[in-house]
């Protein structure tokens, strides 16, 4: 991605909040057309956030080792109809997944090729990326059950639409911040790339072809991972709306809510029903009816 403006902070309230204020300030000084063409895309990165925000105004807790950044982009970067806005967050989710599989290619193997294939990077519509894995990596398919699996959040994504032409995409990816010693309520829900590496290493005694993953992640800088993620995001954006675009098909197959009874909070109230996947615009389907906005509570 050809970033034109960059900001790096040791500490900030929120990268998305800073992005919103920066856009407003610049638009008060120059025309919208000049701003879009000369200043965007823009990147804001912070080591620590004091007022990080997630979906529905929830607080995003950051800890040392979490990669936190926002990208401001316009229709010059990706131009899609308003109804297809959910595709932008899905593209970001899939870019995170693409990056994770680049780092841990063994996770892309089939069950017949590797026991580590029990670890899956999946999408929790509309804005989370999760790692789902067996408690015992060597549980066989015929003995596996829902109780044998963990589902833990490794990345949160927040898309803000400032206008029909400008978007802010905030991403928080847990990289070097292990949750193994975190309080139980957090440990049960959260995971990081370092934790994925530790999970892979924990079974290495039985599958020696996997290298020491923890050491490799510890020696991989956030800058390297950020560059990988931005590259994958650009590729996902470029394919949107083209014959080569497989985003929705991929995201639908990876949607953790698919086939489950879920509760969805929408601007008009709560909806409960069977999730039947995602529609071509990236909306979630409940009993076949599309919902473009809202958040799933399960």
C-alpha cells in the first residue's frame, strides 16, 4: 500500500480518534479533493493506547506487544457502493489471516498433512479474527468435539466511515503480548501470535519438523508484520469487485457463526436466529435475511 502520510506515537488516546481529528483539521485547511489525492492513504501507529475503542463503543485494552494502527483511505484506494461497506472490514480480516498464514504456513496444511491443521484462523463477523484450536493437537477427528476446541480472539477491527469518500480502518493485532499469565477472564478469550507459536511448540515433541516458533516470533519485529499486513490488505482491496475476487466465499467458509443460533444487536433492536452465512455484500444472514450493521453477542 502506497502510504503518503505516516504518524508514529509511543502513546496516544486512540489511533482512530486521532485519525478522525486529523482528517477534520486537514479538511479545514485544504479541499477534499486535494486532501484525498495528496495525503491519503495515511497510517497512524501507536505503541500504547489509553482510550482504545472497539465495536459498539467497547474499550479496547492494549498491552505491550500489541500492534495498533489505523489506516485512512478514500475512494481512490478502493471505491465500492455504500451497501458493500461490510466488505472493507472483511477484507481487513482476511488480510490478517493471510499474514498469519505467511508467518505460520503449517496452519494452512490439511488434516491429512499435519496435526497442526487443527489450528484455524477464522472470522467472527463483523470485526474479529479468531484462532480456533484443539486443546490436544493430536485429538483425532473421530474423537474431537466442540468441548475439545478453544476459540480465542487475536485481532479486532473497527471501520469508521467519515463520508461517502473517506474511511478509517483501525486494527489491533496481538503479536508479542502473550495472554498465558493474564487473568482468567482475559486468558479464556484472547490469544496472540506469540501464543499461537507456543501452542505449536507445545506439540513439537511429537512432530519434530516444526521449528521453534516462539523464538522466531520474538525475533520478528512488529514493523515486518505491519508491512506484510498492509501488502495483503492492498491485494484484497485491489481484487474487490473483480472476477478474481473470492473474498466473500472465503469469509463465508471461515465465519464462526455460520450454522449457529446467534443473537445480533442491530440499530433497530436485537435479532436472534440461525446464521446461514454471508451474502455477496458482506452482510451476515440470519434465516436468510441480510444484516449489514450490528454486532454478534455470541
